[in-house]
């Protein structure tokens, strides 16, 4: 569960990414002073034709059912359309957020929403880890990490997409515990000495090579993903979050409330479907428009992206080797 105004006031207003940018492919952003100064090269990731990611596996990992859909739903849709096979790992049981008659009822409704969100994003498998919502910091992170390493090896995950473990001022423990568990699991999944019993069971070390980190607060954004062609589908994804999401059926609810007071908002149209779609696109996901416009795009999502860690040695050998 997130608060919309909170993240709107986060990455954008924090000034880590300013306006401008236009059509340039890369931009430089700098800030801080003295030992805290930094320079970040920002890459605009645009839609690619064909299936350049065919054969690769993307794991989207979230504590709550709305996290990925809100912050990265367009990017997940884009990457899957460009060839990735997508899996979703849901860390918490989502028992503490949304409308329902009891805690158990809320868990069930959020579970159904999560499956529908995954389906609408084109994700083929969803795993529920079932940790207690709002209390994940009381659970051993080592266990989370071990379960994630197992799945990364089993599914041969190439790329993870999750909250930024280094973002600032994140106060929800489910968010930062998930991020930190994923961060190190993604590394040691490729090591040969960690959890050797996995290899007895037929698994092999498998390093995660790429990471897309999103945040609701300030982060060092170095990747702006152009999601313009996927925005309508992202809206549809977010409309599945009827229990707790900022989109869901809030448009229809607002339309009914206004009607009961003898008023109407033309934006919301004549049907519940139209009301939910327009409300989600205009209000619930308005930051996608703001972020896009800051870079000359229609809609965009922000990430701290970590590329594959390529060794320079093979390249150096190729250039400098001599026959003996
Ligand atoms: Zn959340």
C-alpha cells in the first residue's frame, strides 16, 4: 500500500531528476556537495521492435499487490512484449490494506487482485510468500533471501524488478525488507558456495544480471523508461486493484457519489468502466504523465537500473593477445 501524494512529492520534487531533456538519449544529473556529490547519467529506454529479450526471465518482486502495477507496470508490459518471460513474487499476505469485511476477507480479495494484475501484465507464474503485512521487519530476512535464491536458480531469473534498496526515507518495512532481501539474493544465486544442497537437487548457480529498482521516495534515477505505447494497458492493469489500489473502481465510486449529489464530472463518462479507466489514467497514475513530460515523452517510469556486470578481461585479451 502506498500513498499517492507521498511518492509524487518524492522523486520529482526531490530534484534528483529535473525537467528538460527533450529528445536526448542521455542526460547528466548532478547534485550533492563534497563527499556526497554525485553525477548520474540518465538513459532513456525506448520501445524496441522484435523480441530482443527472448529467452530471458524477468522476476517482478513486490511486498504488496499494488507496488509493481503502480510504479513499474508499464515497464513490465514493455519487457514482456519484447520477449521476456515474466514471473511475479508476492512477498506479503496483504492483510492490512483495502476494503473488506474482515482481515481474512481482505487477504482473499487482495490475493485475487494480485492474480488478475499478473494476468493483465502477461505474467505466467505467481508465487505467494505469505509474510505478515506491515510486519516483515520482524521476520528473518535470511529466510526470505534463501527462498528467493532457490527461485532465482529454479526459474533461471536474468532480471529483477523491485523496490530500490538504497532509496531514501522509505518507511514501510515491507518495502525495504523486500528490497534488501532481493538485492543480495540476486547476487549469491550465482555463487557456487551458497546453499550447496540446491546443486544436489539438480539446480545450478545462476546469477541475476540486470536490476530495475523503483522507489516512492528519492532515488538516484538513471533510467527513464518510455511507457507511452503501454499506458492504456497499464491503466487496465491498475483497474484490477479494486481492493486497495489507487485506481481500481474509484472512478465509478466517485461518479456514483457525484450523481447522488446531483453533480457529474464529464471526464468520468457514462459507464463505470469509463469512469474507472479515466480516473485511473488521470489521477491514480498522473505521475507517469509528469515524469514523461519532464523528458519529452508522453508517459514514463523511473528506475535506478544496474546493468550486467561485464568483465573487461575478455575484451582486453582479445585486443592484446599475441601468438606464441
Ligand atoms: Zn506497498
